[in-house]
C-alpha cells in the first residue's frame, strides 16, 4: 500500500483536473490511486464519461454516488477483475466527493459564469468602480490560488485520517479532525467563489438567439435542481410549455435556474412549485410559482436590486434576481413578482 503522503499527493491531483478541457484525466488520476480496468461516470442515469484501460470481465464493481448537498445526482463505477479492498472503498468515497464537486462545477459553471458576467457589467457602469474592481480581482486570483493548494491538502489529509485507514482514532481525535475538515471545506468554498469572481473576463453581453422549445429548457434546468427539491420533498409541477421561442437558450436557462432555485430555497419542505408558460402575439410569458414564505409588498421592487436580501438563506448572495432582471431586459421583456407573506410567490417574465 502507498504511504499516507503518497496517497494525499495523488488525491490532490484530482483537484487540478480541468474537466471542461480533458474529462478523461479524472480516470487517469484515479487509476493511479485505485487500480481498475474500466470506469464509468453517470449523470441522471446517462453515461457521461467512460474509459477502459484493459479488458475486464467486470466481475467486481466499486460504486459510489456523486453528491451535491447530500443529494445524489449521478454515480461513478469502477470495474476490476480482482476484489476491491475496504481501504480502497474508503479512498474511493473520498475521491468521489472531490469528483462530485468538479462535475457539479461544470454543470453549474455555464450558469455561474453568466451570473458573474452580468455582475461585471453592472460594475462596468462606472469606469472608476470597474478599475478598482479589476485590481481587486487580480489580487484575489493570485492570492486565492496560493490559499487553495495547502487547503486542499488539509482537507484530503483530514479525510484520510477520519477514514481511519492509517489507524484508529479516539473520540476526541475524531471530533477535532471532523472540525478541521468541515472548516476546511467551508473555507475552500469561499475561496472558490472569490476565485471564480476574479476570473471574469471583461466582455459585453450579447444575445445568441435561436429557436428552441420552452419545454426542453425547462426540463434541463429541472434536472439540475431536482435533487435539491427532492431532498426538501418539494414537488415541481410543469404545465404544458410545448412551444418554440426565439431567444438565447443559455440565458433563458439561467433565468429559469435562478427563479427555480429561489423557489426551492424559500419554500418549506413539502411545498409545491409550478412552472407554466404561454405565448401570444410573439410574446412568451413564463411563470415560476411557489407556495413558500412569500415576500411583503414593500420589498417587491427592492429585491431586484444588487445584494438585497430579505430572508437571507444558505448559499445566497443577493445577486440572483438582479441578474435575472438584466437578462430579461436584454430580451426586451419585463419581470414582475406577485407575492404575499406566507402565501407564496409568483415570478412572471416576458420574452419578446
Ligand atoms: P438570494 O441570493 O438572497 O436568494 P436573490 O437576488 O435571488 O438573492 O433574491 C433576493 C431576495 O428576494 C432573497 O434574499 C429573498 O429574500 C427574496 N426572494 C427571492 N425569491 C423568493 C421566493 N421565491 N420566495 C420568497 N422570497 C424570495
């Protein structure tokens, strides 16, 4: 078996895989940590990536779920002719959690990078403000990279220790190691956000319009958010939206993603979200309605302003609705909210 340092070094290589450019690299790194013949990564039951290193009779499998916020969104399976050991299983679970984040990041990165671009545009309104922001971003880009490397090492070392691969821990040791790990992951999340922000390229936003079916856009976004809704036992009901619009597909998806994830965030467990759309005189009207906590009338305008949060929830930054409004405006449309406290909220936007 590899020494502890050796394994950590190999596991750390996973963090530097650029899935967008070279997804197969995940397997190349993984096969050095846990030898296998063939591997597959599934998302929403669809085969996303696979790689075969040598012929296998597939008799032994090692399977682990890809998770975001404790909700499974896919799985990764390794195949080998010989049995996998208990330690390999434990290490595999740790690797899967890193791979989950890498994959989740690209799934959401399209959406997030657009959010950031829109944010940057807001910043561009004032040249002076923009320059200050750019200097700040350059600084963060360098600084956060320096922070990420040792942090990754702290996290993977604490995870390996917690798995007790290198010996049993007593209760106090286990508790402290868990604290180190949780704090490390939290810090890494914050640093990643800062790094993403600082990577924004200065670009003006243009629409790339095509004809597409609203139903298809709804379905894709629903697939991304479904695991989080399911975890809160929130039902998403989609009414008939089977018609074509001429708009920017990615930006419409981003609008839907923002509204749907807010609806999930601000609706208690067991709630209901309804999506509906119709078209008239070449204007499409799309609605995302929830039966959640609702919003007092006095905030209906304010919530579309940058960084405004009424009930700040976990994973929120007060930018979602600002960006959503900008994207709707880019399409020549309008967005309004109909809401009352405790009675739910309906966000309705138009696309021309
Ligand atoms: P955040 O990241 O805080 O969710 P947003 O710009 O998306 O930022 O939303 C601004 C505020 O509007 C939120 O903090 C929340 O108070 C309120 N809000 C947005 N969507 C909903 C909703 N569906 N139900 C209740 N409140 C909402």
